[in-house]
C-alpha cells in the first residue's frame, strides 16, 4: 500500500516561554542532529509510500487480486498499531537515540526484503517489518525534534511526513516508468539512505534524560494523561475523517487514476498520492499560526469539498478533476489532522509526549487501514471499483461532517494555563 501522509506530529504554538533547551554533549551539533532526525521522518514515510507505484507491477508479475493490495495495505497499518502500543512510550524512558538507531537499521533490512521479494508472502512480510519499525520510531523522532528545537521541530513534524509521502510516491512512480529494475532500484536507494542515517545516529547524543521503567512501557496500554482526555474525545471524529481520506487515496487512488486515464503507467498512480500529501504540507505551512479549532473547521470543510470533487471526477470520468479533488482534499487533510492532534498534545506533560503521540497514531492508523481493506473487498465482491469508490467517498464526507459539527458545538478552552494562538 501507500502509507500516506502520514505521521504528522502536532504543530502548536504556546504563548508561555518553555524551559531553555538542554545542550547536547560532544558529538553531532544540535543543528546537525535536528536535521538528521528530520530526514528520518521524511525517508521513513518515503519508504512507506514507495510501493504504491509498484503494485501494478507486482500484480502483473504475481497475478494477485485487488483484495491482496488492500490486505498488504492493511497489514502495514496493523503492524504500525502493534508497534505504537508496545514501543510508543519506550523513548520517554530509554531515550530517543537508541530507539531510532534500531528502527533505522530495521528499515534498511526491510528494503532488502522488498528488493528480493519473489511473491506476495515476502511482500506482506516486508510490510509487517516496515510497519513495526515505523511505529516504533514515530513517537521517538517526533518528540526528539521537539527536544532539540521546539519551534523548528514543530515545523519539521508537520511538514516532514507529508513531504516524505509525496517524495516516495512520486519518485517510485518515475523510477518504475523510466528506469530499469524499479522493484530493486527504489529500495536500494532507500536502503543506502537508512544505513547512512544509522551511521549518523551513532554520533548523536541523547536529547532527553533516560529514566527507569522502560520494560514496563512494553506492556500495551492505550492511555492518555488526564489533561488530554477531553480534547481527545473531541478530536477523534476529525482524526478518523482525515485518515479515512488517506486510506481512500492510498488504496483506491492509483487504480482510479489508471482507469480514468486508460493507462497502465505507474507514474500517475503515484502522483495522485504525492499531490495529496504535498497539498497537505502546504496547507499546514500556510495556516500553522492559527488555532487548532480554526484548522479543524477549515480542514473538515475543505476535506468534504475535495472528496465531493473526487466523486464528480468519477462520474465524469475525468482524471484532471480527480487531481483537482486530490489538491483540495489534501489541504483538508493537513488542516484537519493538525488541528485535531494539536488540541490533544498541547495539554500533555512533556515527559509523556511520545506516549500521547503514539495513542493518536493508533486512532489514525485504525481509521486508515480498516476502511481500506473493506474497500478492497468491495472492489472484488461488491459492485467494482467505481461504486466502491463512491461509497467510500460518501462515508469520508459523512465523517468530516461529524467532525465539523462537533468542532462548531464545542467552545474553545484554555489548557494548563497555555493559550493556543489564533
């Protein structure tokens, strides 16, 4: 599957000044460590979206059905969920660096699995391993960036995942179309990058103070600090709407593009996901100074409009309109997700930041993976690609409407004495 836009960590502004940044011991400079962490976000997500453009090649080579594509999509999301529940809080106790070092080495191994895959079984196994390492790294890298530079870390966390998703989907599509051995080359390039990142991490000094209790964090727990629970209840509809959209474009988008263009080329299929992610990143950069409530309201409205345009594209058999819908829907995704996640992360204590992010990602990946698998079943055993896409799109619009109504009904509140800037 593609793994979309995925893991944006909250972009928030707090009016109270935070504590002074703790200087790192000798090793990579704080700036170099920051950009290394940011590159991990970008390339982990690039690696997760890279297979998107290759599914047509794999289907032609191994002869599997659309259901298999969505199963591959779904097992990745399930593996991320497991890792988030088991390892999500680990870096709050063990430290950011060791968790990221192991996750990066596992990512390099995953690229080897992809490059040598000879059938669906290996492809699924690679997606499972990839999901486990991504889930383990998600909270650690996001919290690590904020440890190093709170302002720039918020920017990197907001934009990096979407930039990575766009880059991976587009680059793999171009490689499939124009370069030899695409099912090996794209993974070889990414594998080399992950090895280089692991080497760089050896020179990074820990940005947080390790504390006891690491083993206890491995016991799966779906828990939030009391300060974030009310916000989480209000944020769930927005999270589900945003990530169901990602599942829609990730599982059905490439097939829709190929159908509307009457083409088997891989590049346009990857491009639709790249457009969605790039639009989301741009939207966050434009509106990041606004309040979470404002972002959620604008995002949910834009998301509904984008999916509606996509449904019009299906009715008119227009690939051009489909891409316009992806641009609009991507902006809605970026704003909706960031608005929801910022409202939850702001009240959380800094010492529990990675754990809170992991809980948010659990909700997000459930919303992304489950509908995508059902969509695959609908394509094969239901009415086919177009009716399934219409049903899925209408469901996403309904979810966004629930998020919009819930946000309109709730009153803005201050948390922990901190005010979110408007």
